[in-house]
């Protein structure tokens, strides 16, 4: 059965309907307002072809759908329902310029044995680098 397009005048809706050829010119009830709609000439042309075993519309942009999102290639392995383009891992946050300057200052003070924790213990360059990786900011100075 061919696919025909119909236009509903009361609700200005265009819809498609599969109908036998002998009933193509007869009006069809609109799926929105249930009034009779007349057949119109097609507003778009779509043909189907098979690509990699799946039916595809023509023109085809060469992309695939994975869980409702467009992706450039099919999933070939990994965990089910996960696609590397859809489930991207979060990038590690970049250190801000001010924090980078503060970490460099702390490393300088750690080299001079000027950086201490709240208990008065000396903080070395190694601890400063670990704090920088963890995103903690150490303060310069001695305890009260």
C-alpha cells in the first residue's frame, strides 16, 4: 500500500496515511481533530535503502542513533547501552591561573622551610604537589 499525505483544514495539520490506491482520493479523518482531510501532493520525498543491514532514509547523513542521540559510528563493543560519544567521561578540571600561582608560591615557601601546617609541622614540596592534585590550597604561615 502506498503512503499518501493529507491536509486537515480546521487544524492546519499535515499527516501521512497508508491507503489502498482505490481509496487514495477519499477523505481521511485527521488524527488530531477527527475532521475529514483532503489528499495533497507530497511535501517531501523519502526513499528507503539498506546500509549495513538497516533501512535508512535517503538522503542519509551517514550518522546513527544510539538511545535517541545521533552518533557518528555504531557501537562495536564495550558495555551494553553505553556509547563512547554519548557517555563521555568527565574531563579532569583544569587548575585556575590563580590557583596555579598559589601552588607555585607554596612550593617556593616549602623549599625555604617556611610553610607549616596548623600543628607547626613543616610541609615539604611533595605534600604541596599532592595538595595541588587533590585541589586543596595550603596557607602560608605559622600556627597561632
